[in-house]
RNA sequence: GGACAGGUGGCUGAGCGGUUGAAAGCACCGGUCUCGAAAACCGGCAUACCGGCAACGGUAUCGAGAGUUCGAAUCUCUCCCUGUCCGCCA
C-alpha cells in the first residue's frame, strides 16, 4: 500500500511508476479519481472536525449551566441538531476514505529505478550457474522415474485428496524430510537466520497485512467455520510476526527462516503444467524473510538471493537468475529476482524461488515499524522475502538432473547425510 | 464447549456520565545541588490526523465495533484477547 500523501504531492512520480509497469493507461482513471478524492477527504475532515469542536463547546456550556442551576434546554436542542449534522458528515467522510483506500490497495508498488521497463519479454538473465543436460536423450520426466523408484505415488494422492496432492513414499518421503533439515540447517548455521515454526492456519488480519486479502480470497483454502485460511506461503505468518509493533533500536535487521507446507487452490491455472510435481495444491517450502532498514534493503536483496542460490549450488542443480522487468514484477514488489532450475526430463526451466524487496509497501500495510535510535520517530521497515526453496519442483529437478543411465538417481553429497544414502534406486 | 475475573499511557495502577488526554508511582529526558555520582528538589515526558511558514489551534484515540446521551474511559449490546477453574482431547 502506498502512503496516501503521494496523492497530494507526488502524483507525477506515481504515474511514472505505473507507466514503467505498463499499467498507466489502465490505472489512469483510478489515479485521477484518487487525486480528487484525497482533496475531498481533507475538506470533509476539516468540516467534520469544526462541527465536533462546536459540539464540544456546547456540551461544556450545558455542564456549566447545569452546575449553576440554570436552564439548558435550548443548548441541548442545539447540541442534538449538531449531533445529527456530525453523523451525516461522518458518513460522507467514511465513504470518501474507504474509496480512497480501496484505490490505494489496487495500486502496485513502485519499482526501483534500475528495474527495466516492459513486460515478461524484457526479463533479463543476470547470471547462470552449472551445466544443464539440455539435449541429453533418454532422461525420463520426474513422474515416470518417481513412480518407478517408488518415491512418488500420484494416483493415490489423487484418490485420497485430489489431483495436485502428492503422496511421497519410502525414499521420497525421507527426501522431503532431508530437504527440510538440510535447508534449515544451512540458513541457520551458515547464513544466520532465526528459525521459526509457524501456524499453517491464519486469520484475516494477518492475510490482509501481507496483501492476500481482500483481493485474492478465491486463491486460498478456507476454514469458514472459524474464519481461518490455510497459508499460501510462510511469508504470510512470518512477515506478520511483528505486525502492529515497533522494533526498538538494536532489533534491526532481522532475518527469519521457516519451513511450512503451502496451500494454493490454483483456481485460475487449471490445465497448465498439471503433470507430476510442477503445479500442485500443497507443497513444502523453506522461506526466508528479512526486515531491513531503507538504507540497506537493496543490498539485502542481493544477500537474500545469494542464500537461495547456495541451496541450488549445494544440490548441484544448474540454474539461472532472472531479473524481472517492471511489468512482470509482482504487485507488492519493488524488485524481484527469480531463480529457475533446469529440469531436463521435461525440458523446462522451473521457477523455484522468487526473491523480492518490497520497500515499505508491505510494512505500511502490516504496520511494522522500527526506531533507529531511542526517542526517534518510528519508521516503516523494509521487508524482503524469498523461497529457499520450494520442494516439489526441486524434487522434480533432482529426479531429472541426477538421473543415471540405469534409471537410478544420484543423491548430491550435501544431501547424503540427511538422506542416509547416496542413490535412490 | 461451560463458569467466573479482567483488558486504561513504555510499565504498575486510580478513575461519581460533565475542563480527565486521563491521578499517583516507576522508567526516561533536562535542570539545581555535588569534585563527580547517588539521594533530594524543580521541570518535562503519548500517538495519529486536519489547519498554519511558525508559535500554535482543532479533532480523534482508555481491547475492537455498534448504541444510549447535549456530552461516554465511565451506561447497554456484539465481538476479540488474557487469566483461573470445569469439561473434552492429540
């Protein structure tokens, strides 16, 4: 969410930001409306507050007369009339304010200067790592090798829950557990993150804080009887950890890592990438979240991304890093790197991580602040997050990239102590 | 799920429906005293928004929301949270 003050004194800047995302034409009516409403909002505040001040004066007079034993009926009648006027003004003011904030919630974040303009086609590969097995013949897609090795049981997953719900078994089940421990240990012990274990069910206030609500309610699994939702990512509970709080000097920066299952209805993507593990309703993920100061957040994006990359390197999976163009950058993000790993069995680059800096866009919405020094005014933190990493696509990539001619799968050295074996066969 | 008891400023804790933004204490900041410190004393000390160059003025906020009233921290209702006891349960 943007600062409402932008509507007052930085309209040109705001319009330019929308243009860079390729959204100016679409959003111009909203921007114009918001600019006018903000003016009306301030006018209506002034008028309503003047009426309230008068009512307060009258009430004081009533009290004074009462104490003096004088008659106050006329004043009370006047107060009643003003009360009605105030109610009307308040109603109007609330309508204006809620329309402004509705619009504000629909405007995407401003991307950083260095983010290139344009849509998906303007995404830039900033670096690659490792050698892909693109073109190697005879590499089976992960669902085939997974079923053959007995590590995946897709039909039974579909039976007990539905398509897009996975049963891992034997070495596959242990692989999930191994990935969890491997990634958490790496980030805690080598990268300095605080480990968290968080609820998978969260309330509306939390989802509103990170922006899933009110706009994306349809994308989530819900428990209506208790008004709770299954989290689509650990970003939601973790970023909200300090919602409505002020961090004191010395509490910054913060770095959190959490494992969680993630639940996505994928309502709009039926029929796309439905085979195997590429797009599922429930998957596991280790998520990194950082609270930074405005001065360091840009540099922390590089740091966070490098932490996610380390996981891929240790798993010996070739990958590339994409810097997303403004038009492809997510709604709340100011700058995003996507990490894509190559899966030779399906012949595709798979997105396994998205590392973003949100500037103060999320923090304003979730009201997460910090004090740089004792006595100073609180400022909004800058939030960052990135997956490190999402399991199901990583498992797909492992089953394909490390597939041997005999159909077995080599386990990368970093994972062997966690998995207790060097080959899945 | 049931029964009680609560939710007031950074903390503790007062608060008859009418100068209560809110007593008092602690903490914190400044000053006096002191070689310095402690103690003592004096003063200051919430946030947000609106208007104003500013001084300052105004409005709102006592868990959240709605209501009663000329006027609500104080009365009514709904919800949320915390504590204790009971029930149920991995």
